[in-house]
């Protein structure tokens, strides 16, 4: 029997039992849809985390004070000062691109008759480049204004809303008061969104020197942010930072550092690995339903072989060879799995879009996930279709013709 005729016979058998064929495909459809939707959720979550970390700045290292220990008693954090940041900047070689200390505190901010308790950050001008902040209006204060302790401020995108003004840009050129001290608003930053533990859009940024002597009354900084010149120079930048701060703190060789350096790239890699693990876990759970769907196909194909025993006997008596019967039932199983895979792709993509629009979850349908799901479905069709097909092909034509 010709291969084309064998395939037509297989397709005709599927069309003759449309409802049963659809119910047989249902397990594959649900399995494929589940795989694609789960992977889309995992991929979307990973991209969202990556975007948020990228918005915090690239190639960024954070220097934080270590803990003071007296015996086994924790005496609190060590000190970091603007002089430590200056030492990093002065000693920095080719690996360090920009440096800025950060001094923070929450204080009452007034604008006209409105007021709000906001987070005040005293930083150097380089801070905005390090943290990947963009301006939507106005300007960033200069190094000269920082050294001169000028009373100027740059506002986060939603500070105006907190102060009862719908548009933050309208505050440019006006005067706000921080702890009663007047500041001229010179710029407004682009909105970045909440970043878990803080919202930079609600921050007020002022020169570090001004914060130190007019607002905070302290020379202790919370952290120092350092931007490396490139992702391949992170380790070199850490070495330069360690050398500069240890020298500034007069630590002897072999003595433990009283500060620590955190690598944001390592955090990103950890988050990516975690998100990838959860994606694989969700996909693995969804793949179980594909196996269940394959078992369903095998069961239906075995029933089909039993129902069509007499037909198989007639075809063998008319000259159909063993491989023709094997091919026919294998084609049926593969067609059922492939058609179920296509419908599952459509359902999975639709489910991902519904979750994005209705629940607000970030989803991303990965082409690799689609290819993997369809390939797995065809493998299942091939694997679970072999036994029924071999059983049909091995039937004795005389016994099959006598079957009632």
C-alpha cells in the first residue's frame, strides 16, 4: 500500500470519530497550554526582576559599614564617611567609573500649605548616573553647588502628589522647606516605580554637603555607591575599593575589614537562577499533564485497534503489509498529538494574555517553550502510539476476519 494512501486512511479514521478524537486530544491540549502558560509566567517574572534591577543602575557596587564586635557582642555598625568615598575616587584607576556616598533620613517637607514626611537623600551629582536616573525637567545640581552647600533639590517623579500638587514639574523654580530650611527645586526625575524596599519616585535629593551640615547634622553616610567601568571590571573595582577604604581606615595587613562590598551583578545572577529554577519547576509540573494525555491517547488507540480488528483483517487479506498497518496507527497517534499541540499553543498563549490583562501579571511567551512543548507532544504521540500500532500490525488476518 502506498504511503499517501495509508496516511489518508489514518486521517479518515480520525475524521470519522470527531468527538472521540477531540476528547483524546484534550489531555495534550491542556498539557501544552499549561506548559506554555507556566513558562510564560516564569519568564515574565524573570524579565520584570531584571528590568527593576537594571533601573537601579548597571555595574553597581555598594559599600556598606560592617559590624563592630567587642568579644562576641555586636556594638553596631562601623562608620563610613564622605572621606571614604573621596578616597575611592582619588585612588580609583581604570576600573571605577563614578562614586557617590549616600546619606539618608526622613524629614518633614513643606510646599506652600502642604506638607509630607519624605525620604531625604544627600548625594553627590554622580549618584544620578550611577542609579540610572533620567531627568524629565530641569537639571541636576553641580559639584560646585555640592561643595558650596547650596540649598537646591531634585525631586522624585511623585513628590508633587505627596505634597498635594498633581504635577511635580510645577514645583521647579519654587521653594520647598525641609525641616524648615528653604530649598530651591531645580529638577524632577523620570518615574522609575517602586523597587520593593523603597520608592525612588518619592525621594528628595539634595547635595551631600548641604545634607551633612544643614539637615542631618552628621558626617556618617549610610552607603557608598560605586559604578564600575564595565561588567568585566567588577572584580578589579572591588580590589580598588578595598585598597582605598582599608587605607583610609588605617587597617593593617591581615586585619579584618570593617566594611563590606556588595555586588549587584551577583544579586541579579542569583535572582535569575532562582526564577529559572521556578520556571523549570512549573514547566515540569505541567509536563506531567502531557504524560497523562499521552496515556489517554494510548488507551483510546488500543480501543480503536479492538474496534477495527475486522477492518485490519480485511486490509491484510487484500495485501496490506505489517508496516502499512503500523504506519497507519502511528500516523493517527501523531496527528492527534500534533493537532492537540497546535490547539494547546493557542490556548496557552491566550491564557498568558488573559493573565497579563486581567490579573496584571507580567508574562512572556518564549518561542523555546512553544517548540519544547510541541516537540514533547510529538514524542509522547510516538511513544504511546507504538504499542497500539504494533498490536494492530501483529494481528493474524485469519483471526481478525473471524472477529465479531
